[in-house]
């Protein structure tokens, strides 16, 4: 029954397509009263077609919304992409963003400028090379502060079984209109103390960058881990557009020394 229905639908579609192709071919010489009817019907049909195309383009666009797929080392025991790069945010964008503003779940903006001329937008990644569904675009105009940062909270799973024998790896794709300095700081709260490890993020051609935080040199109390977050710090961001196309984390064992 299903095959028969699909066959009938295909035949009907072909006839409708042929009908409209013939009408388009003869539109130049058609009677005006008949052409007016055809025009109204075509506009009504186009309205529904445009809706189908818009929804289909969004749903079929690569990469898929919610995707947590990314390249990571085989020996990693945990990997994660923050929600800002996986799922749509309700507001899409913000202007004159104040410090300590939560742009998305677990992603907060900090800066020290007195008058913010910073706008943030979540945009859809559509390039075939993209693995994240969304990107974060920052437009920075006049900026009288010394730093701009995005704090990303790591989930509890990142701390489960975390030891000083681990590396925390950050992979990102950042494209900027003008060169700027970027630093990544891993913060791990354990008891009353917070361990901090800072790494410079090397700007690479194509925007793909990676840094590793080696916990072997840290003083974390493995049995008192409470929370962890990473700050992406941008220096010299004024009059610049910065797009973070992806941000992922994974955990893997450090090489034995």
C-alpha cells in the first residue's frame, strides 16, 4: 500500500510540475484575465513553497543542531562542546553588553571597560567544514578596557575521576578581522583554593587552534574538586570582529615522564 501511494504521489507531482512548466512557457502570450488567475495561484503556491524551503534548508543544513561530534584523540576519556555552540539561544544577540552578562547557559561575558560598545550574536554555521551547529560573533568597537573574556563553565562530568595525570585539551576555531592576542585560563576550584593554568592560544592560519592544560604541574586536591571553568581572554579586541566558530574540550592521560 505504501509503495502504491508513493507511486501515485510521484505521478501527480510530475503532472503538476509539467502543468506549471507549460503555464510558464505560455505566460508571454496568455490572455490577461487568465494570466491574472495564474498569477494569484502562483503567488499562493510560492508562499507555501518558500516556507517548506526555509524550514528544510535550516533542518538539513550541516552541521546538525545539537551535534556533539568533533575530532578528538583516541585515548580521551571525556569530550564536550558547550551549549552555545550546540543549541540556539532564545535572544540570538545582545548590544552594549555589560560585564558579567550570561549570553547562554554556562557562557558569561566579562570585561573592564567603562562604556561597552560590544555586540554579541549567535550565528548558524553552514560551511561544509564546520562541525559545530552555531558560532559566536563579537563586534567590538570603541573599547577602553584592558581585557574581554568569555567564561565557559565545564560540566560535572569533567571533574569525575579527574587526576593530576590528566591533560585538559581545548580546541577552537577563531577568525578575527585583525590580529589579536588570545589566552585561555583553566580554573579548578578545590576546597577553598582555585588552581589556575594559563596558556596562550596560538593564532593559526584557517583559525584552528589547540592548547593543553597539564595538570601534572598543578596542586589540585583530587578528592576536593568542586567546579571548573575556562576563560577565553582577548587582548586588543577594539575595532575588531571576532568569530568563534567552535569550542570543544576533551580529557586525556598525560605522557608518562
